[in-house]
């Protein structure tokens, strides 16, 4: 037994050494070494680091892969800083080359020698010129009989792609995304029908999706997004039995969503947002899907009963359509993101077993016609990060159980008919960064425990019936940058405010009275302050003129009196509807003096100048590239 093991081990060792041998000891042929040496001379050696005097075997150079027999098979020159295309004529001398990755360089053309010579390399399977500066129409590929992967994405190539596809008989993957290609999508996608991945996104393709696409039964990925395609989806699309991903977003496609898409059992992602699709959503569309995005279309009818519940479904976006009826009451336990906002859905939010929706992270049902109450079970949805029920007709009170949503970051409930008090349990929402319950009918006071919301940045409670005073503890909310409390019945002293307040503090249309509170003077980064429509009285405090960030100050409709302090010209001050405000009586001289002592610190002036410079440079770049494109397209014609 031991002997046999030893024998086994030594033969293993032998074969291991045998495998290593060529790597360790053999070199490419003298011809390949000469070719590589020539290449290294064409490259910037300090950037690429190819140096035959330091490393005599090119197989150990960065980005070079050799076969066991020391034939050079792969060159990965991605990000080598190449701007001259000269090397492309030389590289074709390596007849054993299988893969050439020249992506992420600054190449502006491919020399015709490249097509002539590299086309003859029988084993060449991959060419990657992604993210260069290639321009103009494509020279036709002749030869390249085994080329399987061609990536020309993110260049400035134009013209049409028909010829390209016809010649490349082995092509499995074509990516021309992010170019200037136009014309129609060829109905001939290669004689051999080997094509598996077709990515034509972000170009200017026009016309309809050819029906013949259904003849290419090996297709697994079709991405035609961000073009100018029109017409409807060919119904034969359902014949593509291997299709996994179909992306048609951002075109001018219309007609209905083909019902037979659901017969493709491999299809896991279908995205068709921002088109003009109309009609109803086919009932078992999501049968096999993981991701469906039909947002920003003109779909009508109700959401099919089984659409949300299919077992694999993880993300569904139907927002911005004209869907009616109620929300189905079965949702896939795998669901992560459900967006049904901006439709005409009615009925109530189904009281599901939200505890079973362990993955649900984003729930958006806003801007519909939903009625009834917010189901307390929503509080069991452990992973919820965003809850948007805004702009519906929801009533009843805020369920205290929502305070259990321990990962919630955004809660939007504004523009409903919600009443009752703000549950003190909301103070447990430790990760909450945005809370908007504005324009409802909430009563009671602002819970003083809200100061526990240490991540909260925006708090909007305006347009309710909140009363009592603003709790002093609110001054400890260290992340708060916006506090909107307008149109309530708040009153009483304001002793402390959060010092990070920046975007705005709005106390307008409340019942505040007495002198303007001193606590406002601590708001050194505040930009907008609205105290209008209260009963503040006394003088306008001088400290307002020291608030360096202030751009808008609204004090209108109060009982203020006395002399108005001098504000810098960049502050917009609204004082209308006060008792007896007088402008300062100082002569112009002192006004001039004040101006000179002026308010804008030097640093700000410099910053503004720099910003203007950067903006101008950006503008020039954008304009240059715009005109270049125009010139190019004129040349093409
Ligand atoms: C060569 O690369 C180095 C380092 O990346 C760079 O500083 C230099 O400007 C490059 N030289 C040329 C001629 O491109
Ligand atoms: C081509 O290169 C880019 C950038 O390096 C990469 O993202 C892409 O996957 C490559 N394409 C192929 C077909 O390998
Ligand atoms: C809150 O809702 C109001 C009313 O729709 C809106 O104007 C405001 O921008 C929202 N604020 C935040 C922070 O979401
Ligand atoms: C302050 O809130 C009121 C309503 O509560 C609104 O009408 C007003 O426009 C807001 N002020 C500013 C400056 O946004
Ligand atoms: C103060 O002076 C400004 C500018 O001359 C004028 O527009 C404003 O109406 C005056 N306000 C009062 C209260 O007199």
C-alpha cells in the first residue's frame, strides 16, 4: 500500500516537473523573440516595462501569456498608454496569437496591414479595442475565421455594421456599444449563426428590430438600449430559446409587450424602460424573470395577479405608466426592489406577511391613488431601506411598528391624509437620513426623543397640525441640514437649534411670537431662513448680517419694528407685511464704508474665480467635442 502510494506520488511529481519544464526552461522561437523585441521598442518602455536585456524570455513580460510549448498566445496591453497604432502591423507576425487586448489606450486608428495580416492568423479568437479613440467607418474584416470575441465598444466609430457581421463566421460576441454607428440593425448577423452576444447599445441605430434576429438561436444576450429604434418587438422573439438578457431601454419602440417572452425559460432579465410600449402587461411575463423594468412607458390595465409573486423575481419596476386596479397581494420572497410609483393604482396596500419578505429593500408605491391605512405589518420588513408611499390618499395614523425598521434610511409619506400623532417609536430609526411626512393631518407635538435620530439629514413636517414647542433636544441632531416646519401650530421659545442646518430652516405660518430667538445666531452655515407669517415682534437682530452663508431671509408678515440692519447685496431679504420697519438713516458714506469692509471673504472670491475657470474650460471641451462630431459626421456624408 505504502509502496503504491509512493509510486503514485513520484509519478505525480514527474508529470508535474514535466509540465513545468517548458515554462521554466524553454523560450519562444527566435522569430517570436525578435518580434517581441521590436514591439518593446515601439512601446514606451518606462510605462510598459518590456526590456529584453533585463528579461530575455518575453513569456515573463507583463501582459504576455505563452502556451506550454512557449508560443505566445495572449497579449493583454490594456491601459499600456498606447497612442501609436504602429505596433498593430507588427503584432500580426505572432502567428500563434489567440487573444489581443488593446483596450483602454489612446489608439485613433487600426492600420490596414492589421486587417490583412492578422486576418490570416487562424487561431485568433479575441480582439479587444474597447475604450480607445478609434474613428471613422470600419474597414471590413477579411479572414479572422476563428474570431469569437470582438469588442469595439466606447470609440468614435461610425457607419453601419452589416459587412462586419457577414465576414466573421465564428463570431460569438460582438460589442460595439458607445460609438456613432447608425443605419438599421442588419438582419444578417453572420452566416454561421454562431452569435451569442449582441451589444449595440448607445449608438444611433434606427429602424425596426429585424424579425430575422429570431433565426439566431444561440443568442443569450441582446442589448439594443439607447438608440433610435422604432416599431414593435418582433413576436418571433419568443423563439430565442437560449436568451438570458434582453435590453431594449431608451428607444422609440411601441406596441405591446409580446406574450411569448414568458416562454423563454432561460430569460432572467428584461429591460424596456423609456419607450412607448402600450397595452396590458402579459400575465405570466415574470414566470422565469429575475429582473423586469418596464418603467416610463404607456402600459395600461391592471397588474396581473401573478406578476409580483413569481418565485425568482428580485426587481420589478413598473413606475411611470398608466396602470390601474389594485396591487396584487402576493409578492415573491426574493423581491429586493419593487417600484410601482406614478401610476393610477387604487385600493389599499395589501397587508402581506411582510416578515417573509426578507430581501425587500426598496418599496416605492408613491404617486398613485392608494387608500386605506398603512399596514402595521410593514414594520416586520426587516431589510427595508427605502419606503415611499408619498402622494396617495392614505389615511389613519402612522403605525408605531414602522419604528422597528432598523435599517430604514428614507421614509416618504408626504401628501396623504395621515392623522394622529407622530409615534415616539420613530425615534428608534437610527439609520434614518430622510423623513418627509409633510402635507398630512398630523397632530400632537414633535417627540423630544427625535434627537436620537443622529443620521437624519432632512426632516420635513410642514403642512400638518403639529402644536407645542420645538423640543430643545432637537439642537442635538448633529446631521440635520434641513428642517421644514412651516404651516403648523407650533409656538413657544426656541432655545437650541441644530448647528449644521444648511439647506433651510422654515418656521413660517406657525404661532411663534416675541423677539426673534437668539438661538438662530448659531446657524453659521444656514442658507435659507423663513420665519414669515408668525407673530415675531421687536427689532430685526443685527446677528443676521453676520450669518455668512445666508442667501435668503424671509421675515414677512410678522410684527417686527425698528431699524432694518444693512444686509450684504447677495442676501435676498423679504420684509413685507411688518408693522413699522424703517430703513437705516445713515448717510451714504457709512453705507459705502460698510460695503468696503465687505462681506465676501477673499477665499470665497478665489474659489468663485476658480470655479468660473473650471466651468469655462469644461464648456470649451464640451463645445469642441460637439463641433468635432459635427465635422466628422459632415465628412462622412
Ligand atoms: C512614458 O511613460 C512615462 C510614465 O508613464 C511618462 O511619464 C512619459 O511621459 C511617457 N513618454 C512618452 C513619450 O509617452
Ligand atoms: C475588453 O476590455 C474591457 C476593458 O478592459 C473589458 O471591460 C471587456 O470585458 C473586454 N472585452 C472582452 C470581450 O473581453
Ligand atoms: C418632502 O415633500 C415635499 C412635498 O412633496 C417636497 O416638496 C420636498 O422636496 C420633500 N423633501 C424631501 C427632503 O424629500
Ligand atoms: C416655507 O414653508 C412654506 C409652507 O409651509 C412654504 O410656502 C414656503 O415657500 C417655504 N419657504 C421657503 C423659502 O421655501
Ligand atoms: C428700504 O429701502 C429699500 C431700498 O431703497 C426699499 O426698497 C424699501 O422699500 C425700504 N423699506 C422701508 C421699510 O422703508
